[in-house]
C-alpha cells in the first residue's frame, strides 16, 4: 500500500463529466489499495469570476475578505467530488483548509504554508477514506482564511506530499508539459 497525493486543476473539475472522470481515476488508485489524498482547484473559471466579483463590489475590497470570497470555489469542488465518490461506494471525506488545519503565514493573497496538521488526515486514511482537500487555501495563526496565490493548489499538493511522506505526488494537467508561459493564453509558448 502506497500513500499518494493527486492534484487536479480547474479544467479537470470544470464540468460534471470531468468530475466523473476524476472520480474514475481516484477509484482506480483506491482499487489498487493506495491511500489517497486528493487536492482540487476550483472549477475552471470560478476563481476568476470570484476575483472579478470583489473588484466589481469595491476598489478597496479588504484583503482578508478577498481571501474568504475567492477561496470558496474550492469548497464546491471538494464537496462535489467527495459526494460523488461516496455515492459510488468509495469512502471519502472532504476537509477545508481550516479543518485540517493547513497553517499559513498571515500574508493575504500570497500566504505560505507553514504547517499541516496530520491528525485528522491520518485518521481518515487509516479508516480507508479518500481525503479530499482544497488547494490554494489555509488558515493563519490568528484564525484568518488565507490564500496561497494563483497556482497555489500545486504548492498545496506538493506540501501535503512532503508532510505525509507520500510515495508520489501526481499533478494532473491539461497541457503536455512545462511551458515558458500559459499555452492557453499565448499560442507561441514553448514547451521546455
């Protein structure tokens, strides 16, 4: 039995069909008797929608409330996947960053992960649950919801793999490799 961390980005959970596909991938790892921690982004376009909401509401939107608003997209993703897996007979439990907790610095919009509590996650893994955690978010030492910044779900997955001594961390993506810039936005991006 291996412990693995799997991270799925926004396009991977961007529709009902895509979430079902993610569930199939996760189920195959459970069937292989692996302990699985899944890290999810918000559904494709959701974080941008939430960022724009804060801008439309106020030019002086407080950064502490900004983090509360934009971190909510991941809550939908983790709950949706966990609910689907459970309905398919795969035991799973979603945990938000504050429930773990994932402790971060107090820098709103660009926090750094400082610690991850292992107690709840290890208990759930030992009970053969898939643990589904939102990337991108955490809790500061003073109890504020924080975000790690764009791309923070990858950082969350890597840190979870490190903290839990996972055999591997697999980051699922919709591009063929590492590019000089986002190939979805710039057609002449070069694959490295």
